[in-house]
C-alpha cells in the first residue's frame, strides 16, 4: 500500500510559536507509524480573505478572491489525514483560521460540482490540538469548534489515548512561566504527550481508512478517490 500523508495545520497567526511546536509534536507521533509521510502548514503570514457571502463560487465554480486559500485548499486535498492545531482566541479559534475554514468548504464543494460530482465523501481522519494561556483557558471550546468543522467537511475525528488525558484532542497550557514565551508549551509535558498520542492515533486510523477504501474499490463512489483541483 502507498504511504498515507498526514497534514499538520497550524492555525496560529504567530509564526513558529507554541501551536507550531504542539502540531510538530503530533506529527512526530504520526511518523512513528510505518508508511506515513507528513507535512506542516502554517497559516501565519498567509493572506486569506474572509468570506463575504457573494456566492460567486456557486455562479462561476471558483472563489472571487484569489489569495493563499487556493494553495492551502489543494494542500489539504492531497492529505489523507489532518491534524488541526489552534490557540485560544477569545474562547474560539483565531480570525485568520476561521476565514480559511469558512471558504475552504465552499471552494471544495464547487470544485466537485464542477466535475459533476456530489459533495465529497472525504473520510479524512482528523485530530485536534489547542493551546491556551491557562490550564482551563478555553481549549475545550476550541476543540469542540474544530470537531464540528471536521464533521461538516466529512472528516472522521479521532482522539488520542484516553488514559493519557486525550479524550477529545490535546489541550495544552502555554501560560507558564508567562504569557509571552513562544516555547512555553515545552514546559507542559502532559500536553506534549497528549499531542504525540493524537498524532499517532490519526496516523493509525488513516491507514485503516485508506486501506478499507482501497479494498472496496468500485463499490464506492468516485469522489472517495478523485481530488479535483481547487481554482
């Protein structure tokens, strides 16, 4: 069987910060599983316009805005599994990440419609990470938001090992010793252990799902296999 690809998405607008470290730790866990390759994508520094509800995507088959969303969408399309990481911003995800997610679903759906296909049946396996300034600083709200985002994108959400504390994802604490340090998450050993566990579980489940889809072959609709280009 070909290798499966796990994409780590860093939703923080802060480059190479705590969320990056957390996602990277999860990808290390993914790479501990044989037959896995990984890629990390930072939203920091990217230009992604927010959706304005113009419905040009429905009319023209592509988004009215041409920015960094299209390259990100194509990177996402090529992944078999995705690990989403986001810091807590006002008890939710950062605005830049929300802008990307708002448009991502639309451009993917119209890309499939352009090819005469139904809404995609991805079954991409997803794992979730969040970093907050306090131990109970809104991480579960971020994880819950991301769970719903993955489900609406026809993703299969998995957790890490429950006995390690990862029952819906990996919440990490980044406020020790202060709120400004870019590497504070390294002080949260439990958070790092949970992140690694999430990454390993995503990789394992991705291999199971892809092997199942491959073995079923023609019994499944083509949109389990085909990945149209996002324009």
